C-alpha cells in the first residue's frame, strides 16, 4: 500500500521516523496539500472517526500522514481540511524512545504500521518498523490490540473492542491494587 507523508519540516530529520522511512524507500513525501491524492486516508489524531478494516475502501491511493511536531499538531491538523478521509487510530501504545508508553503519541512510523496492520497489511506493517531498534517492541506491546482490531469490520466494532480492552486493563489494575 502506498504511504505518503506531508511533512511540515518541524522535527529534527535525524530523529524523525518519517525521514527514516523515506531513506529506506518506504514512503513518498509531498510538499503541499495540493499534491495529496484523492481516495486516501489521512491519519489524524483529532478525527472523530476511528480507523477500521472497512476503511480499506478509502485507501485506493494510499495512507497519508501529516508529519509535524506534537506541540503544533492540533493547529496543523485544523488547517488541513482536504479531500481525504481523516481517521484516528484506535488505542495503541508507542514504543518509540520519545513517547514510550504514552498512549496515542505514536511516531509517524508507528501510526503507519498500526494502520497497515488494522487494514490487513500485516507484512508491510512489520516491514516498515523493522529498521527501528524499538520496532518489534511496538508489536509486543500492541499485538493483542492489533489482532483484535484487524479481525473486526466497522468503527463501532473497533470502538467496542477498544472499550472492553481498556475496561479489562482497569479491572486488572484494580485487582492488583487491592492485594
């Protein structure tokens, strides 16, 4: 599946996972909104619609990530109103060194990988994280979630699975606190 990065150049290229993906030929960079194709999904952490396997129909021309600083993210996504389907990823935990364990604060590479896995492109999902020394950790932390999401169909099922998973974590946490 084609992966497209709309980079705003706000991150240090040496630390930016999107630049590393570009170096290994895994993504294409675009320089303006006008270069974004129709019929693709924009991974947007502020979208109201969660990504589900049924969204595969919107990926004819790929998946897009807006690569920007987390500090500027909300403002950047607000400005980006375009002809693509915006989707937030369901609950996943990052393994990258900058935001390790901070739910939702995925790097560009982790976001692409999570989306690909959910959409059934598991081999490509693993391949793009293989060049990061923390890449396999992402799958160790999130495998139950990724497998669960990928076996569902629509956003309601994904949200229901996510809710049950998070309740299970809270129940396990409450049980251990009582001991």
